[in-house]
C-alpha cells in the first residue's frame, strides 16, 4: 500500500488490492446464471481451509454482526441458557444479540486487555447443568487480544456436566489472517466478515457450521427467514444464494481469495505474526504502551495506550494529517487508546509509516498545535 495517499489502518474496513477493486467493479451477472455459479463453486472449495474445516462456508449478505445474529437465530431457542465469555466490546455484542432474541445469557467477563482464562471458563461451565451454548470471541478487536480457542473449547468440554454445549465463535477479525482450526478445536459455528482479514469490501458474513451445529439447527426454534442457514447451505451447494446477494462483493471476494491462495495460508499467517510484532515494537518505540497483555496481544489489531496528558481523539486527528487513519477506542477506552489495524492487505512498510507518523506527532509541542 505504500505510496497510497492514505494509509487506512482502522481494524475494518481494511485496504483492498487494486485487482480486487477492479473485480468489484465488474458489470452485473445473473446470480442464478453460470458465471455466478462458477464463482460460488470456486469459493465453496477455497474458503474452508482458512477456517480449518471440511464444512461448507456459507456466504450471507450482511456485515459481521449479521453473521453473529445468524448464529443466534439458527442455533438457539427462546429460553435457552448460554454462557457468554466476554473480553471486550464484541464479546458483549454477541451476548447482547442472544439476549435480544430471548435467550438467557450468563456473562463471564474478563478484565479488558486480558484473555479469557480456560480454568475459569471450565469452572463456570461446571456450575450449570443446562447450558446450550458457549459464546466465544477469537480476536477481540476492541482491546487487541486473541483468545486461545483450542484451550477454551477443551475447557468447555472438561467442565460440561450434561450434554456438551455448542461452541459458537466470533472469528470476524481473525479468520483469514490467524490460524483457525474449526474442526480440530471442535468449534460448532465460526463467523467472519469480508472487510476484516479478507482484503474485500464490507458486505459479506462468512459462516461455517459443524455437523453438530446442523443438528442444533434442526432443533432450534427461534424465528429465522433471511438468515436461515439451511437455505444458504442448500442454495450454496448449487452455486447460488436464497436471495439476491451482494454480487459485486462476491466478485471482489473471489479475486481476493485467489490472491490469498497464491500467497498461501502459511505465509499469510506468518506475515500477520510478523506485522503484529512489528506494530507492537513500533508502539513501544515511540513511548506508548500496548493495551493487551503481551502474551495474548493480537496479530491483526494493536490497541495502543496514549501517553498521559494526550487525548486519543487529538492524536487520531494529528495522525490523519499525516495520512494515517487509525481507529478510536470503543466504550470506556474512547479517550485512552487508539487501535491500529494490521490484517489483510498490509505489509511492513505500512506499519513503518504508522510508527513514523506516531513519532512525528508525539514530539513535544506538536500535538497541542493540532489537537
Ligand atoms: C468488526 C467485528 C464485528 C462486527 O462486524 P461488522 O462487520 O462491523 O458488523 C464483530 N466481531 C468482531 C470481533 C469484529 O472485529
């Protein structure tokens, strides 16, 4: 991206490579016709490896939040009890959605900036005989923390006293960038969004469902229509969708995943690990601190604490004048952190530009001028 006038470093939407922009601008086709069927069939084959699954990956027209709502209405029934493990804004959102649909949500919050602790999760699961599901966030974008889904999923099974709860995972800001092993980790539903790790514009939620998840789908009694995953599965296998999809975004996703396949998943994962380390080192080098505990800091987004006496909104405005657009803190972190996205179409020089801009604007006196 270097050379671009604006270095878009919010944790979604993320930059889109030129060939993906072009693909998204192609003329429309019949979404029930052969050109579209061929694209869908490619994506049916290409997407599952990034989820670590043999299951079909469904494409829903909507943002990541739509994917989370689809999980709730397809897996649960009114009055079901779920445990929502939360470490930030997006964990809370998943819990809020379940609550909005009449599910009984038991929240297990952990201190923001830390990850969920498997032993605490095991103990919480062990006290409940009636848990239908556990809601987990893989990568908490509000705090820059990555949870260990393998360990948390194992903890749920270890603590389970009756039927094993479903494991429902928000992987919106991780899948496609970080290793994700849905089948090996025994995850039942995993969700991501096109505008995070996938180098694609917003507009698609990608959802994978395990065999156990499909069994739960058959029993679930919340009303569903537009987000009915069974219809998406049936039509997806035929290379189409139940209603008119975001055709342009699917064109773009097809080109983006083609590029991802060219790079290779292992290389993508290694690149993100390197970008995460680079970004954290850059933040420390300008005298800021990383909000997340070091051992759980995310490789797709870094939350950086602004120095004492500096308001985050002023720092964000100053960075914007340097051509770097970062995200603000959410909720009670609004004034104290900035968030730097490094997922998808991002390379070392993009992060160098962030560090350079931070270093410039944090120089004594400068922020007061512009803030
Ligand atoms: C971005 C994000 C969401 C919400 O996705 P939208 O596409 O904005 O609806 C949910 N969870 C996580 C972890 C996210 O990063």
